[in-house]
């Protein structure tokens, strides 16, 4: 490549475009990291909700069993 003014301008333009491209790639990587973090947070929240639902289903089963036992006891007395 010749070292004339046209070559230097072209190299400067290419350098500017590469810097712009580097900025875009860096921004895209940061967005991807944020999205991954958000997905991990959502996964954690889903896990917590599933645990809570399990606890509530056990409590509901115990409540139903107690109410059924009381109803059977009262029904047997009459």
C-alpha cells in the first residue's frame, strides 16, 4: 500500500469504523450479560415460588385431613 494522503485517510476511516464496530460488539456483550443475569434471577424466583407452592399444598392437605377427621367424628356422634 502506498503512503500517500489517500492511503492515510483510508486507514483513518477504517480505524474509525473498527472502533465503532468494537463499541457495538462491547455493547452487545454487556446486553447479553444483563439478559443472562435477569434470566438467572427469574429462575431463582421460579424456584422459590415452586417451594412455596409445595409448602402450601402440604398445609392444604393437612387442613383437609383435619377438617375431614372432625367431620367424621361429629358425624359418628349423631
